[in-house]
C-alpha cells in the first residue's frame, strides 16, 4: 500500500514510513545503525508524547496545509540540516494533526554501508528539535 493511498484513505495529514512496524523490512542494515534508529525513535516518542516506531525514516508524505499552519515555522535559521524533518513530525503530532505510520522496506547496499551522519553533532541535530520544542526553548 502506498503512502499516498494511506493518506487519502485514512484522511491523514502526515504519513510516516516505518521499517520497524509489522510489514516493514530492513535489508542489509548494520546492527549499530539499527540500535541508533530505535533509540532515537524511543526518545522522540517520549518527547512528542506519542509512540513513533521509526522517527528517522525518510519515507514520509504530508498535506501542504501542515506547512501553512502559523505554528509550523520551517523558515527558522536553526532548521538548517537534519533538524527540519523531526521538527515537522514533532509539530504535526503536537498540533493534533492525524499522523499515521505505514510499513516500508529500506534496503542498504553493501557498497553504501556507511552513514552520512558524523558523530554527536549530527545526532544532536536530530534530537534538538524535539528537545528544544518540548522545553519551550524554540517554537
């Protein structure tokens, strides 16, 4: 089932892909990445006050109306890199939009068995939106 089909059928506002939910699959992922993405999703879920099984998954689709919401301010300077995607997901959840997860398959190729993320700086960029929004430091 395609993300767009789910968005339309379930009248969702935001559809997030998940390799960790039933029906999702991972092909060729190293265990350290698996642990990191699961840990991130757990922390994100706690901060957003809603369970998200795969908050780092890049397979997502959402209605443009979400970006027209005056409380969703994607043009902030601090949303310059990895921060933007978790920011929009967090805002969609906390603003009460209908967020739905769908199972997806993610395939990692042996020749591309590395991540572009570099150390704590990039992990902080992922965590930063949910932490700062939850604390009320950013909007």
